[in-house]
């Protein structure tokens, strides 16, 4: 099935407003050129609104679902009913166009099997760094939330966020009477290097980078050490036992890793980025 939607507003100079505005999708056999303005009662629109549309200030959204026959190529929008089945409203008190005239915008036909995509879990090195979530798609009905929150923080298929702490975001899609979700986690490494004056970890060294496998952690004996991949998964951990501890990364795949050294007494820590070749 598919969701079809469009926005409509009445022109201020039109004398009338009507209901039964709908959309008909077919292979192009409908005749709208030789008999414009005449009822198309032999065609039943897949989506129709029974309300009179007389708003001249705002765009009114008309939306519905239909099952495609497989031949649809052309979209026709209008009133398909005859006078007996159409409600008419006199829109203005002064002479104007003796018709119901509408402006139409933002027409879309969307496959209902579409699912939201929040993106892959990611990591940023410093609190407040920007990261893009989702996809560059604005037509679908998307809403973004922070896990645990009740009010949307944004809409649209993709958004920029600047988390200061590790945060899980939720994208909500309402399409074809279905509500679906996807989540993405942005992990934030605390940027605490400037806040740990006189801490032991500041005097330590982690080298070389890039490395083909062996990594030396120097001057931080007794501290806790961990290595994380770019998805925030811990791949190595332990206590630095010597003044010149050697970590073996040879079994890890090539890529960027985060080495975290934490003072077990103060809790201060530093993060170093290492490239494994």
C-alpha cells in the first residue's frame, strides 16, 4: 500500500469553497483536457476529504492510503463529484471568481513499507561536537525524541545534534496508520584533559600512533586502561602493571581506537586516539 498526501488552500478571490477534494491515480486515461471543470463521476478518487476547504490563510493537508494496481503513472487532484454530491460554501461576500479555486502544493506518494533509519551508533571525541543523525529526507512524517523524553526535539528525516553526554535518540515515523521507530546512540568521550592538572595521567604517554600492533603506555602504573572501537565497544581492558606497559593490538582490525587511562583514586582520565594500521 501507499500513502498519498498533498496540501491545499483556497484563493482569496474565489467566490465558493467545496468539499470532496480528492486525488486520483491512474495510467493517464482520465480526461482532464477536453472537459475541464466537469464532474468526473466515473472515476473514484483513492483519497478524498469530505470537509469543505475554505481556509485562505493556511495549508490544509489531505492524506490517505491506497493499494496500488500497478498501472499508476498520473496524479489528478480536484473535485470528482457532481453538484448533487458536493457541499458548497460561499466563501466571500463580494463578487469574485464564480468558482472554487485552490492552490495545491507538496504532493507526495510514499511506499508504506518504508521504515525509519536513525543511522548507525557513533562516537564523538568532545562534548558539544556536532553529529548528523538519520537521512536527508524531509517528506516523510518523522519526529525525533531523546530517550526518556515525551516531547519531540525536532522533525524531518535527519537532524544535527550536539550532545554533551552519551545520549540515545529515537526517530518516530507515522505512516499509513503505522507507527515505527528506530534508535541511535551517540557516545561522548569526556573532554577532561584540561581539567586534570597535577593528575598522574597527564604525565603519561601512549605511543606510537599509528601502530601496526604494539602500543606502549608509559608512566601511568596502577591506572586502569581500556581500549574502545569507534562504536564504543570495549575490546581490551586491565590494570597498567608496569611503568612501560605494552598493549598488543595485533588481533584488532585496522581502524581508529580510543585508549582510556583512568586514575583509580581520583577518577581522572584522559582519552587518546590511536590508529591501528
